[in-house]
């Protein structure tokens, strides 16, 4: 058996242990209340109008991620207020960029950011979530089920470089600051007519300049040095 298959088999053998461990992790009601209150209070700052039903599903997503995070390290631990604005509301800055019935490929989905909050808020969009960790893919499928977005998405448990790019209008990625060497590969891999929606800072901007890509940037409301970069297709 090739080494990669051995590793995948070992990971899959351990997946059945994730559910009981995750479910045993307590979620403190006060933290959930703080997360919900922060969503409501800060949404206008991000020009986000959350329906009550969407807010409840975002709360379900937050609670699920808090249960699974100690085991899978999906996101860096942070207070509920920060999770609300830095992870959820920042992710929802994609909404104005997505045309009706948009198709999105999300690279390195990990804990489901930025794509799952957008699927919750926009039932018309479809997404392919590409994540190399089999264990994190288990979480992603459970998160899609819990938030009622499973019919909108497909989870692919591979590195994006080893897959065929899906037929999508947009490619989103939130982890490029951690994996700077991936940008040239991502640009080459992405469908020619797709728009890239990338979260990052000045290092990412320098790479885009080096590649002579046309882009606009949107400053993240609660950050001085981080942006959403909207990279248009090459003509």
C-alpha cells in the first residue's frame, strides 16, 4: 500500500472516535450568549443584515465548532466576541462579491471559514469545500448537516493541487498568509474565468503585484492590516 494510502487508512480508523469525544466537550451558555450578542451588535459595521433564522444557524455552527476544536484545532482559540467578528462577520464580507446562484470553490476549508457562514446566509449559492485533512472533512460534513447547508456543498478530502479544479465562478481562501507558497499554484489551478476572493495582508498583496494581477482590496473593519482581495480573471 502506498504511504499516502496508509496514512489515510490510519486517519479513517481514528475518525469513529471523534464524535463521542466532540460531544463530550462542554459549550458554556454564557459564551454562546456573548457570541450571539456580538453578532447582532457588530453586523451593521460589516454591512451584514442577518435574518433571525440565519443567526440561529450561525449559533449552531459556533457551538459545534467549540465542541470539536479542542480535538481538531480547527481555529486558534479565542473569546466568543472575537470569533463573532474575526471569523464569522469577516467571512460574510464575501456576500456582496457573490453573484446570484454563485458557485464557489473554497480551498483549505478547515473549520468551514469563510464558506459555511456564507452558505447559511445565501441559500442560492453552491460550494466545493477542499480540505486535505480527513479528520477536518468529518467536521465539515457534520457542520454542513448541522447548519442545514449539506445540499449546497460537496466536501473533497484532498489537497487542491491533486484535484481537478471544480467548475466555479469564485475561488475563496482564508489561509494564504500561512501558506504563501501556495498562491502561484492556486492561480495556475483556478478556472480561467474565476474571481479569487483571498483574505490576507501586505505579503499577499506583494505576491499579487509580482504576478501582475489586477485586484481591488477591502479593508477588514476591525483590522488595520488585513484585507479581502478581489482578484479579477486575467483577460
